[in-house]
């Protein structure tokens, strides 16, 4: 809800708390990356998405999100 309201700092605080409770959750780790991405913190988002892919390389959303974030900042 906080993310949808554009309250990214609060959203990041909440989701990182969830991440501490379940550090291997793909949905939580992806959510952290998404909040960072929406906050235009692209380098941090890419790092988080890559971390998620490291946990589970076959996770298709992780690969897609890494590419999306990289394309957004124009690295490729």
C-alpha cells in the first residue's frame, strides 16, 4: 500500500523489515528491488534484483527485472 501511495521511504522500511524476517523469500527480495526501482535508485535496485537471482537463478521474474532496470538507466 505504501508503495502504491508513492511513500517509498516508508515502503522500503517496511519491506526490509520483512526481508530480515525471511531473507530468502523471492517475493520479498523482488519487492525490495521494486521499491528501490520506483524510488529511482536504479543501481541499488539492480544490485537487489541480482541478489534475488543468485538465490534462485531459475526465477524468471528476477532475470526480467534485472534487464528492465539496466535498460532503464541505459547501461546497455
